[in-house]
C-alpha cells in the first residue's frame, strides 16, 4: 500500500485555501487516529467533478479501512464529526475486502465514482475492479422501474390535488437526474461540463429523444413557489418520459 498522502492532488483542486487546509488536516488526523487500519482516502462526487460550492456542497470522502468494527469506527469518529462541522465532510466508509461485492450491488454509483475520483492516500481500488456495463444497465432499469411503479401509485392518489402533485414532482427530480447521468455514462454520451439539473435533462432529452419541455418544467418546479403549468398534465408527461426511458434501457440489453 502507498501510505504517502498525495498533497499534490489536493493542491490541484479548485478549492478555497482554508478548505484545502482543513481537508489536509482531516486526512492527516485520520492517518494518525486509525493507525494501521486505514487503507485509503478518495474524494468523489461534486468536488471530483469541479462542482464544489462553498457552504453548500458536501465533501464526499471514501475512507477505506481494513476493519470496520465499532471500536475501529470509534477511533476516527471524532475526526469525522469535526470534519462535518467545519467543511461538510460526508464519509463513505468501506472495508477493503468489501469493495468487489459493493461494486456489484451498486454498479451505477461506482461507475460514477470510478470515472470521477481523486486518490489522496493508498492504492486506487478501482484500477483492479471492472464494472460490467450489463450490471449497470440492469441497475438503471431497476431504478427506473422503482420510480415508475411508485409514480403510478401516487398518480392514482393525488392527480387531482395540485399541491400534492407538485410535491411528488419535486421529489422525482433528483432520482431522475441520477438515472439520466448513469444512462448517459453507459451510452458513452456523458458531458462532464454539465452542472445543473436542467443541463443534464436537456442533454438526456436530446440524446434519447425525450420530452425536453416536460423535463425542464419539473427541474424549474423545484425552485419556484408557484407554477402555472397544469400539474396533473405534467405528472402524466413525466410518467410517459420514464416509461419511454425504461424501453430505451431495455433495448440496450446485451
């Protein structure tokens, strides 16, 4: 294992200097407190994609341990609590031996992490583990089916209640964005420059021939107190978009 902290990787990040300093201190405290149990530290998420916004964005940190028993977690708990209070560090703690299994269980999440991560300590665990495209496709299809079935039930309950429909649509935006990002990666159509939900929706609609107007309306609805659109009609259009996307994903089956 490479036990050298990669300060040069940290310095490349587009972060305010106080944030860099706090992150460096946190990493060194983790090294000190976890003794020989720490196997690696990686950054992922928005920061690894140059999407960090101070005071708003979490700092997503993968911490790889040899052992994750309560006593081992207790050794680093105070360091991570302090990291959350200071710079919104959100830890994702893995045991080294779990990684091959976890990747198979959550292939869409780890496809994104594999493509967008920054190694700060240890050996890169994603160099030796392959994420099979068919596993990613199946997971995307499963997530979309979960969303579609949930929305069908919610449509029956609330299609004629504008406020309830609005709340459902707002809750749908992020899961749909995550599914589209995974699908774009699977189709090798990802655009790393896309930052906002509206940009991701526009790109996905263009690539896959989806209802762009519908997607942009639900991305806007999250940020507006009121909306003139017929919410029941928009709800129905969202269901159609998801059903269409499921068909697209299914046709990608090997």
